[in-house]
C-alpha cells in the first residue's frame, strides 16, 4: 500500500490538468468544479482552493474516480 501525500485543492487540480490526464475545467460554480478529459471520466471536485485534501482522499480520487492504478497515480502527482 502506497502512502499518498496530502495536498491543496489547487495543487491537485494542476496535477489533473497536466499530461497524461489532460483534464480541463468545463464548469465552476463557487468551489464546485467539473473537470472533463477525452480519455477519462468526468470529475466533480468540491473543495475550496486553500483546503488541504488528505492523502487518503487524493488516492481515492485518482484510483477510484479517475481509474488509475496506484503506481500511475503516484507518477501523476510527482
């Protein structure tokens, strides 16, 4: 089991928008953002930018919601 680092919402969104995931924010209303990618499912993230997201939640977003393996998820956030 790999430990994932906690990170701010803004940092997580930057990781999601980079290659290879290439997510784009298609809608935002307050702190609720909808992100879309050509090759991955639509994501909804509802945290303010300054909120620290736990490593457990970061792992859950990347592995369960996006569908990456743990190793691929670690590579994305580096």
